[in-house]
């Protein structure tokens, strides 16, 4: 189980930054697009990337310290 938590932490560690950068790239592509259909598609992709960045930034990160807290026996 420990390997799974390490994987989850490493895979989500910079997802928010990645999707923020992709949203900026798509927004720039939408501004440069000469075709209305391409502009709409780039706008849609930018919105999706902004949403994914928001989700990734608010998602708790899993790691051994969180696992220890969950498995700790509480006395009292």
C-alpha cells in the first residue's frame, strides 16, 4: 500500500502547475486563431485546463505522513 501512496503523491505534485500552464497556452492559441471554430475549441480547452488546475490545487496530497495520522491510535 505504501507504494501506491508514493505514486499518488508524485503524480499529483505538480498537476496544478501543469494545467495552469496549459490553460495559458490554450488562451494564447485562442487569441491567435483566425478561424472561429478553432478559437472556440481553444477557449473550451483553456476552460477545461483551468478547471483541472483548480481541482488539482484543492486535492489533498497523500503520503506516508497522512497514512501515519490515519493509522494512529487515539487515546482518551
